[in-house]
C-alpha cells in the first residue's frame, strides 16, 4: 500500500515536471506589441533575437513556432554565438503568424531565415563579421529538430576549434539532429563543408536544398570526415563548390546514405576532383540519385570520384564535364560496384545503361526524365531502400512509364533510374475480378490481385489488360494476357464505367455507356494486342465507329474472349466467355 502510494506520488510529480513549461513557444520577428514572452502569437518573442529568447526558455518537449522574418544568433557582434539545437525541442519555421496547427504553415510562402549576417551587409563581400556557424548541433540526438528554415551566411574562417568548417551547421562529436525542409545557402568556410561539417555524428537531412555554398578545400556543401552515418533523403545539391568535392566529401569510415537526391552544377576547382562527390575509404549507399551537369576545372573527374569500393544503384550520372578526353567527361567509376544505373560512357555491372537519358531540359535545370527516356523503368526495385515510397517530389516512387519498355529488375511498375519517377498519366487499371468489386466473379472464380476472373486454363491467373504508348500522338497499344491459349477476343470500349460491375459470362464487366467493339483478334499463348500492324489507332477506330474522343476525356476498356469449356462456370451462373480486367485511358 505504502509502496503504491509512493509510486503514485512519484508519477504525479514526474508528470508535473514534464508539463511544467512544456508546450508551444511562439516567435515573430516583425511583432512590436504584446508581452514578448512567447506564450502566443500575439505575445510572441520579438525581433531578430526572438528565436534565441525562445531557445533559452525552451524545455524538452517544446515546439518553437517561428514566423517569417530574419533571425540572428546574437544581437551583438560575437561571432561564436550560434543557434544551439537541443534534444526534445523541435523548431519549426514557415508560419505567417496566427496559425493554429503545424500543417497550416507554408514554408515556401513564409520564409524564416536564420542568418549569420550580423551587420546585414552581405553582398559580394561583407562576410568578415558574420557568425562562424549559423547552427550548432553539438550534443544532439534525433529528437533535436530543425524544420522549415533558410540557413545562410555562416562564415567559418577562424583556424581553431572547428571554426574553420561547417558554415551553416556544425555536427561534431555525436551531433545527430533531424533536419527537414531547410535550405542552406551562401555559407562558407576556409577548411571544408560550406553548408555543414560532420564528424563522428549521424544527422539526417530530408527534403533539404544546399545551394551556392563554398567549401574551400573539401566539400562545397558537406565535408564528412570520419565515422559519419548521415542520411540525405530527397535533397538537392546545386551551385556548391570546393577545391575537392564540389558537392559532398565522404572522407573516411563513413556509411552515408544518399537516396532520391540531385547533384547539379556543383564544381570541383582543384586537383582533388569530384565535381559532385568525392569518396575515400568509406562505404556510402547511393540510390536513385541524379548526378548531372557538375564540373571539374582541374581534375578530370566531374561526377563521382571514388576509392575504393562502394555500391551504387539506380543512379543517373551524366553530362558532368571536366578538362581532357572522353573519360574526363564522365566519372571515375573504377572500383565502384555500379548496377542499374545510367552512366555516360557506360560502366561495368548488371543493368547499366549508357544511352542519352533524354532529360527534360538540363540547360534550364529541369533534370526530370523525358517521356521516352531509356532510364525510365530501368532501375532495380530491390535496390530501392526499404520504406522509400516517393521520389524527390513526393510522387509515387514506383510508376510505369507506358511508353518505355520495362528493362529494370523486378515486377512492374519498375522504378526509374535517378531521383525523379516518370508518372503514368496515360492509364489507370480498374475492374479486377479479385474480390474488390461489389459484383463478385459468378462462380467463385476470384482471381489474384488485379486480374480478371479466373478462366478454365488451370495455369492462367485470369486475363490482365495493360496499356502502353502515348495518347498524343495516339500510339496506345492494349495488351490482354492470361486468356485462353488461342481464344478469339474482342477489344471493347465504353464511354462510361459501371463501378460495381455486372456479371458478364464467367467474368465481370464494368465498361458501360456507348459500347464500341474496336478490334477482333485471336490470342496466341493467351495474349493478344491491339491495334496491330495495319490497324487504325484506337482514336481513329473509335471515330470511324461514331465516337470521336475529345482530348482530356476518358474511355474505358476490357477484352472479352471465348472460353467454351463446358464444365467451367456453366450457365446459369456463367457462360462460354470471360473478360479481362479493365483499363481507363486518359486521352
Ligand atoms: Ca555580413
Ligand atoms: Ca518507372
Ligand atoms: Ca514501362
């Protein structure tokens, strides 16, 4: 009894301790009224020093919400004062001021800037009085969060105590914060890592951009020294430069992860090379990165310069330029295990592609794949890190490019090479006899996911209809597979769908409205495609049958086929034909 009462008192006390002061603290640089105590938007901490006031007051469990505006580490002139991240404290920028929930903020519209420019005089010069770093992450773990800021102007130019490295953020001695939705730009240093310096730490950066940082000797954006297990997910590195490693340097005993990242227009200006990435004695995991348009002005290697072994898959490494001959235009990929990648000049390894990746517009910085890129559907699905469901832009990471053959590894939809996934805008699948429709297959002949109802072929999983090609110009080809081996079949189009489906022979039909029988074919091995050689296109055929398809409209397709086996799903439940799953085409 006494023991449990003691436990109760101790629990109550610890709950009290947790709640004392924990909560949301508000910061608004532009505010000129109120109590300046951070208790609400109207009493927010004020001025360019407002965030430091909030950090001083914060306790573990707090969130700090920061309105748009510019914030400095100190109101004075001491260059060694930084924004010190803290465990259990999440700092969010991007508010207009007045929001009630976190998801109401708009980071792009309401820019909150953490700046080292103490005199406000940064231009082409004016960095001498800037703070050495903007953010210090010393002593933090993943519960220290920085989310939604522009971090700029750090000038680490003092040759002691790490104050010559990591202008934007310093992560040393087990500094492992969580950084999201941030832009690090125009930071500089005299040793290495313009945007950040990392040593013996494991920070994570997600949905961040690193732009126009100057890394001096090593790593325009990041210098990662030794025992670094940092991860960079959906990040863009552009316009950074250093003598060695224009983008990032991964120096020793480090297992850095780079996933769905872009490196573009980074420059190595010295003999060390590595326009985008320099790797030494480390084993980073680089997956689905686009590394294009980087430069090396002295060393021949403008893409990835690596030694010794590391493994890279699903990467696009192209159009990186340096002085000298053909190899110099490419990369030093010697010693690299490189698979399912698109590499200029080619690379040894399974699944690599050397053809022009047909980027949308490299010159203007648009490094999406063009609609018929050979890098689409050419990646390895198993090589995509577990848990990766989106590409750099948040679109589905696995999507079929209907106009491109599937040459990668895995089952369709196949991942594309590089950071961007071509999205399928041509078609969606519907009307599967897999139990997902209101109308079940008539004889309990439910099919595996996505297929039409089972037919009498013991080895068939039910007919599956897929589309390939483009709507404009109309090169669409429909292919129905897993039908009866040599069945005669009819490609059916409707201008409406019946989402519930209706029993149709041994299957379920959802194609409805004005029906057109577009093509009659005979299957071979259970497969038939239309239109075939000599056939009019789908749109031409539909028009000739009286249904002209307007651009932007949809039509609905299924293929029905003979299955006369007398004992399989006979009348009255079934009949002597069956029908495939359906395709909705977006014209
Ligand atoms: Ca300045
Ligand atoms: Ca794909
Ligand atoms: Ca494809």
